[in-house]
C-alpha cells in the first residue's frame, strides 16, 4: 500500500513535532531539603517518636516521647491512639520526612502480626500528612549511631543523649526513634552507613 507525497509530508511533520517534545529537557525538580525529621519506632504498647531539626553544629531535639497503651486495651484502641498521637505530633512540628524502623524477623508469628499492625497505623498517619517515608533496619541504625550492629538499647540511648546534648537519658523507645532520625541525617552525608529505603 502506497502513500501520497502529501501524506508523507504530514507524517514527517508529526514525527518532527514528537521529537521536539521528547527531546526538550524536563525542568529539574528542586531537591527537597529536609529540616525537620520525624523518627518512629512502632510497637503496639509503646511506640517511640522523636522529632529533630537539622542544625549546626548538631541537630536540635524538638520533641520525643512514647505513645503508651495500657495492657488491658484492645488492639484496635491502641492502633487508633498510635495514629491519632502521631498525627498530632506531625501537625505540631511539621516534619517533611519520616524514618521508621524496618521490619525484622520475629520468631513468634503473633508478635510479627501485632508489630505489623502498629507499623501500619503509624504509616497511615505519615502518609496522610504527605511525608516522605523511609525505613532502616534496626542493625543499620545501631551501626550508624553506636558503631556496632548488635549494640544494646542502653548504649543507643546514651549515644543519642550525647549526640543531641539532652539533659536526661531518653526512654528506650523514644531513644530508638531519635536514633532513626539521626540515622537519616547521616544517610544524606557523604559516607552513609545506613542508606534508607523509600516506603
């Protein structure tokens, strides 16, 4: 089947227009500089959170604490409290990025399911606020903060206290959350020990 010279010219015109559209460089999106970072260590009965602001010579702590749920509460009530509490923290401090502890392999399936539920409630609060969300494995956080992937919780808390110049030792869950936020600050540096994974 042949085409007329006029049809050939129309075809050439369409092809050249398409090339011009695709060859034009797309405007580069400006790199988002995250100044306020939220770290979250999810757990059904004690979800730790920590908010830091990037500053020189060291980051500044804006808030930290533990969302505590009583042992007698139903799981659904705990999940609602985790979501609502984190939503309030996000509204108050306006972070633009969140780093959450990555999944680990639990020996007990029931424990893994409950941890997953708590993590899901936390992720909903972050996603609803439009935050960029990253995760880092617990061993990588310990490696980045203490220099040893199997460090004890107390060692992590003491190093967090020192790095953030806190007057008092933070609670274990809050310390873990602050460690996550600090790890994210380090991950944007040149020599990252714990590159985060986008969630």
